[in-house]
C-alpha cells in the first residue's frame, strides 16, 4: 500500500508538471494573429476605424512595410476631415476570412485646400490633428524593407491613418496584428503543485523502501530513523566481521585412560582435515595454564559504534543522491513560477457602473488633448526662438500669422538695421501656465487661448548674483497666445501675442477639458459687443479720457492711455512748440483689420482679443520745420531726411475682459503688446 500511495503521488505530480509546462508551450496558442490587407487600389491613404480593432482579442498593432510608410492616430472626426478632399480606402476586419477588406471612398467635391488636388495629394506628416504619428523615416534608414510596427489602443471614436508621403500609393504590405496575451495564470500553480507532489511522492517511496528493508533483518539493536536504508541488507541479519571477534578456543580435557587417549588420538582427524574444517589456528597453552572452563556458545554481538560510523556516511550518500534531484526539481519549478504571468491576478473587479454620458445637446468635444497642446506650444516656441536669434521672419510663417507675424516681422526689420533698437519682444517659452481656454467644436476654424511664460528678449549682460537673474526673469511678462486653425490641412497659427499686465487676476475659466465657446462679435449680452470693443478703445486713444466711450472702461488701472494716443500727441506738440517749431502733431486710431476673438469664460463674461492701430501723424503744415525720417523709421520704411508728412503706425494687440450687462461692471484691460509696424509719408 505504501508503494501504491507513493507511485500515485508521483503520477499525479507528473500530470501537473505536464499541464504546467503545456500552458507555456503546446497549450499556449499562437503568439499573435495577423490579418493582411486585401486592396488593389492605388489610393494614397487608408483609414481604419478604432471599432475594427476590437473585433479580435489582444494588443492591436499596425504593421506597414515600405520606404515612405507612415501611420498616425487621431480622432475619427479629424481623420475624416483631413481625408475628405482625397480618395482613400476604408479598411475593415473580416474575422471569418481572417483578412482586411477595402472599400474605396471618392473625394468630396470642392473640399481640397489651395494648391492641392485629389491627384497631387498632401503629406500628412506634422499635422496638429494627430494624437501620435510614426514614420519609417524616423529611423533614418529609408530602406525599402524596413518595417513600421505601431501598437495602437484606440476608442471607438478614434481612427488610424495609413499613408506614404501623400503622393505615393499606400504601401502594399499592410497588415493588422493582434499580439495575444501570453500570461498563463494556471502554469504557476500547476508547476509548483507538481513539484511539491514530486517531493512528497519521493519521500513516500523512500519510506516504503525503508519499511521493506527493516523486515529483512533482525529487529534487535536497531537505533535511529530510516534504519532500513542506512543498513545494508545481508539476507539473514548483519554480517559479523571475523577479524573483529575471535572464535572461542575449546578447553583441553584430561584423559584418564592412556589407551582411550591413544584411541582418541588415533581417531582424531589429520591436520589437513582439521585445517579444512576450521581454518582458525588452535591456540597454544602454556604448561602451567589451567584449562579454561567450558562455556556455552556466545550469542551474535551487534556492531560496535565505530563499525556503524564507518558504514553510515556511504549509506547517507545514497540517501542524498535520491533526495537532491527532487529538491532541485522543486527549486527550479519554484523559480520558474516567480513571473507574474504564471499566476492568477486577484485584482479588484472593474466597476460595472455605467459611465456618465453626455446628452445629444451637450457641447462638442475639445479639439486637442493635453499632449497635442504641449506639442503645438513647443513647436511655436522653437520657431519663435529661431526667428528671434536670426531676425528672419521667414521661419515664423509655419506658426505665426496676422498681427503676431506683423509685429515680429517689423521688429526684425528694424533691429537688422538698428541693433540698438530698444524694443525687443520677450522670448516665448514652452512653459505653460495654469490658464487656458479651448473652443469645443468638431468643425473649423478652431481657436485656442493659452498663457505661457517668457524670458527677456534683450541680449544685455545679466548683473552679478542670483538675485539679479531672478529679478530679470520676473520682469519678463506672462504671454497670452491666441491661436487658430483655419482648416484640417493647416496647423495652428499664433494670431496674437499679448503681454499680460502684472498684478492682474484673470477671470474664472471653465476647465480646459470641458472647453468653451467662441462668441459672436455682435452678441448683445455683454457690456459691449466684442466687435465694438476695439473701436471704443480706439476712440479713447484718439480723444482721451473725456471721450464718451470712457464710461465702458475701467481707467484706474489702465496704463496705455498715459503713454500713447492723445496724451503722447499733446506731449510731443508741447515740446515742438517750446522749440519754436511749426509742425503739427495729431493722432488717429481705429480697430485693426484682424477679426476680434471673443471666448466665453466661467465668470459670465468674455475674453476679447483685438488689435487697435494708432496712427501718429506729424505734418509740416506748410512751415519750414519738417519731420525727419531716421532711426527705426528709416529702417522700417527706407525713408530718409525731411518729409512733408510722416505717419507712424503702432499696432496695439490688446486683451480685454468684457463682463456681462447683468454684472454692472466695466471692461478691464488685461494686457497689451505695442509695436511700430509701419511708416508712410
């Protein structure tokens, strides 16, 4: 029965070990499932909706081979908006045929951007619409056999765009691959259980052998555990050493009758016969030694301690040789099963509560994620830094437009001719501050309002000491960037860069992830419609604080009116009159040509970004004193010497907070950037 129990345990351990190893080998299944694309179209783009990837289990991957392979992920609305002007293939997963099916979609009429047709295509690389993009050129090899493998994890409202460079067809070698979960939660329990049962079975077998061997020998004198294994079996008991215990010598018997003694001697066996029977020599006896008394036969004596010590180590080695393989197997299985993929994961079950859903009337989603926004700002900061260092406005064209581009272009032109020009724009950094507004929309154009930190733009040597550096950094204002994307095929461009005033408090804003709305410029719920704010402030610049429009503005914290507009003109006229000159100074102000941008805030009002153009006019008025064109005026316009009339255009990029009418509050000037942008005579 002991052998049956031991063998049954070993058999069960073998079954568990085979199952555990099988979990990692022949029972594991394929490492990945691959569906190749089945398309013969020559289109330059292919798209796969995120819902298609959920038709198969495992981690989805897009695998493309080709010299110009390109893969991007983005919101489905953005991907389809970008593809609308071009013919493209829609790929779907056929689970029964284990392949990808292709449907050719015709381009929408009149949807192509300028200078782009459905035939010429457009390079999708570098678009702000993509959540992530990967290109075969990222490796720098450009080898045709290079493979682009992109793991994707998309929601149902996201898609994957597959292309080359926009002018070439989609690479032919395209497939979707699902990497299967290689975790085997039962392998660890099977392997460890099998190893433990193997150890238990081995011990049971040794105990059975020990019990069987104990029954073969005498039972007297046994000591210690596993005596049957430690003592060698001899068939009828222990073998006694001849050398260790000498045989007893029979005592000499007295003989009374000489004849009887002679007969006895005659009948005694010969020495040869005696030697054949008993090989032990007969001991000699001294003449005076008394004969030893007759003693009965001695019983078998047990082994001495020294004899047991001489034999035990060898027997122990036999025992160790049987146990070490079992212990080694158990340790190996234990180490193999340490990986987390070998064991079941007892994690809390996911909540089954339905996530809150938005109603059909809810606002549209925010067009950019946090990662996209950071990438956009980083590229803007890089382009601005290159332009500021090289004074080359051409490098700004990829990210700047409107009044922001006009401001820096004029500044670069002046500083290239007049290096000591005092006005140096602060350098834009990619350090985002904690205030941003994002328009929630699914269409175009799209608008973003972001605040970032800046550093001083002057190249003056910093003062010694850490405090001076800190003071210099603190003197550089925070910047508000107003960005817009006009269509899916253009990136976000900065249309206004506004330096925020120190010490102001920005109005409460809704969370960026919730988005905000771009208000109409003629909305009537505000103190002034956004489209009229710039015009009203232009009247203040031209006519001063006595203008009728002053009632709408908070002038106590306004610093622009004390340095520009009517106040500046009056100071210049007074200085000219003191010198006896006959020149006439005047000012005219108007709202700029760029459309104002109004974004709703959480405080019930709106942020309004607009531009006011101030024209500083100097006229000779028929006298002999005429205005001089020199310095920055000459650098910007090329005019030199005396002029009958000189008009300098200063652009004020301005940010206002316009409260609602219900608050009975006034419009606050939050920031302004002023720059000489034009000169004419």
